[in-house]
């Protein structure tokens, strides 16, 4: 993977203290702690506004988490592309979701330590169902799913429970849904239910992995 701010000793320490100060000044609290795993997928939800990204980054620095994150390609165009990659960003071509899942699984297999943050909604707007790429990546790489969150109603963000994917996506998503039911995004009307489509469940039950969700 590419070089990021988390690989820069002095700067990452400065960002850690800046993030703690920012969160405290604006009344945000950190909750939970990083799991004792070398590799895992972090869900970033709910995703309803542009504020989700900076707050998530402040939380990552506050927790001293070396994490990569996935974002749409347009975020990486122009002069800010380098900065986004330096902050751990990985551009995603949504038209090639299967390749993204397979290549991400390969990255997990090739690295001893790896944490990747994925927003399952894939957009700030309300959607009927989450995309299932995060689930297939975790299942294929044999890594757990950590439930990260930003709760604007309580001004609290951090790390929730850990879900180990079993291949029974319906049961696993029920556990995930139960947690996010109490989390509120900045714009609640844009929040999406933590659910996957019946088609995705049916495809997995027949052994076919349609990784686009």
C-alpha cells in the first residue's frame, strides 16, 4: 500500500494531539477502543454528510489507528489527489466492484497488518440497501468486521462491537443492524437502514457472491 501520514512519526503525533483538541473543543467524545487484531475491515456509518469524513479522520488520529479508507474516484482528481492518498485514501471505481473486492482481499493476504475503513452506503444520500462489498472483503480475507460509528445526536464517535462474518449474511447483518439502529447521522432523514437486499441474501445462499451488493 502507499505511504500515508500514519507512516510519518512526528506528523502523526502532531495530528493525534490536534485531533484530540478539536474533538474536545467541539464537544465530541471518543468511545470504545481499537480491537486487538492485526487485520480487519471497519464499517464507517452512518454516512449522511460531508462532515463525516473529517470527523472520522480526527477519530482515526485520536485512536492512533493506521487505517486506509475507500472513496469515490472524484475525490482523488486534481491537486488534492495526493493529499487524499497521503491521508490513507484508496480511489474506488464503482463500475468495477468485483475487481475492488478481489484486489482488496489480495491486499489483506499480502500484508501482516491492514485496516481498511469502508462506508457501506456508498453515498451520502439515503439508499434502500447497503452495498455488500465490505462483507465480501472481510469474508474472503478471513478478517473481522469492526463497527465504527459517528453519532451526531450524542456527539460521540468511535469503535463498536466486532462481527466475525460467517457466510450467513442475513444473520450477520441482523447483528450489525441491531447496533446501528441507535446511531444517528448528521442528517437523520438521509440515514439508511443497515440492511442488504433480498437478492444479495439469495445469491449468497446459493453460493454465488454478487459483490456489488
